[in-house]
C-alpha cells in the first residue's frame, strides 16, 4: 500500500501513554520512510471536524523521543462522539442537518490522509470504526489503526491497555503521601478515591502496589510509626459486593484500636445506589456526550464518607482523589516497552493496509495483532478471581464476594 500522509489523534480522557505513543509512531514512520508526512489532529475528533492539525516537521521527527518523557498529550484530547449529532451541533462542531461522519470523511479526503491512527479507549476506537465504515461505503478507502488507551484496563478483548500499569503505579505514589495525613487529627478517616467508572482494575492494582510498598517499609512502633496505621483497611470496587453495616462495624473496631481508617475506593463502586438516591430526590444526573454519568458531579468519595463517618466515630474526614495525578503521568518502564511493541505492530499493519485495534488479544492466546473493530467493546470487568487480588483482600482482612454476573 502506498502511504503518503498519516494522521494521528488522541481522544477521551488522558492516560500515561498518549505522549509516548505519539512519539513512538513518529519515530517508526520516520525510520521507515522520511517522505511520509505525519500530521496530528489537535484535540482528537474535535480537531478532525474543525480541520485543526499540526504537521510534524523535521525538528519534531528528529526529536520525537522527547515526547516519551512527558505525560498528557502533545496534540490534545476531547470527548467527541461523531454519532451524537445533537451534542456536536450544540458545540458548534457541525451545522444543523449535517452528518458528522460525512464532515469528518470530507475533511480526511481534503487533507489527503491515507492512514488514521486513533489512540484512545473503546469509545474512541468504535467511533473510528464507524468512520472507517462510512468512508468505505462512500468510496474512500482509509486505513484506520487504533492503539488501546485506558487507565481502567477495560477494553474487550485487550489483555493490557496502554498506560494502565503506569496509572496504578501513580495511585500508589499518591497514597504514599496522602496516607501520611492519618496522624493529622485523632480518629481520622481517609478515603482515597480512584478512577474507574465500571472497572475496578486501577483501584485494585494501585491498592496492591501501595499495600506492597507498606510491607517493604521499616516502621518504628515505639515512636508511633506503625504499619497498621499506614496500611489499607478497606477496598471497594464495582465487581465485589459488601455490606455497609458489616463494614462499618469492622472499621469501627479498627478506628478504636489504632485511631485511623484508610479506605481505597474505585469511583464506580456504589454509583448505582448514588444515582438512585439522586433521582429519588429529583436531582438531574449529568452525562457526557457518550452517555456516561459525569462521576465528578456525584462524588462517590463524599457519599461513602457520609455513610461511614458517623458509624465509625470519625472526628475528621478527608476525601482525596488521585485521578488527574495518576492519568497525566509519563509512561513507566513497563508501559514504555508495551507501547513500543504496539506502535511497531500498528505501523506494520498500517503500511499493509490492515485496519483494526492493536493489542494482545485475550481471545487469541494473547497474540499481538490487529483486532477487528467489531470485536471491540468497553466496560470489561476486573477479574476478582486472580490470586493476587484474593491475597490482597485476605491481608486487608475484608470480607467480600464477587458480584453476580448479569446475563444479557
């Protein structure tokens, strides 16, 4: 396949892989054929609709490795769904009566793009699939190759999404400072709220990382520096069930004994109950263009704090959110290696004219391949039956049960 111009875009929420992925793709195309022009649509599909892009010039191509030292995205993100016409009209991205897929397709034609790399989660890449299908139906063959980004690690059938492992690392780093606040007041309750809309992976992995960090430290009980005060006392994620009254009794005993309680909470835990309460009270539940509840408007951490503070006798409550801290970090060594492998495969598939989402396919022995966009979905639940998770919960001392799987 003859490739003259390649376009990159990053979309959705940030993850510790975007800048690295952009850098890796630029380096690999430049090494293969410096004559291939590379552009980056700014702010994801927002830039595609508005024609806002940058051209990676000779200096950018020569020094693309610098991007791996930073978090965030050098070309910017946004939450834009090409099939949500009403939202796009309200934001001024298309005119009333226009088809966003057609607008995007015409822009790609006008810009002479042969390959489009989408770096994002399931929404980003299923939107890319919609766009590719529309282009095909209308006689414009565009190769669309996605790279799987999400700190939740919840893309079907991707074994490990880019940036998720780094984000868990950062959850632990954040906690190493925040939990130090446990002696700032008698009977202190700290709730560490961690991102994770439908999937508890990030909270579980980040909590395990922090718990293991605690086990590695040297403490000095005779001076008041106690492991028990620094450790995790509860972890709540969407994939497990727990009884709030039973937990309140257990945590009250911990509070009485050591003087503080540390709870690690996936923001998706308890969301259904919170939404139900809001609707009963006549409060509108805000949603983003993809129909997702805006979790920052319902404050899961505050909800749990209100439920536990009185029952465990907390004198002071502190809710801290590690989300923006963890998702904007630069890639760690694990992700640098994974992103490099995925980027290499992405360029290989793009040059061969093969569209799909690049990742380790859980349904195909974990092989790194281009997965048909039709097989891609979101909201993959975290597997609570993994030995390391069971060990973590046993060491915390928290009773739990897997949440029953809802059959379609």
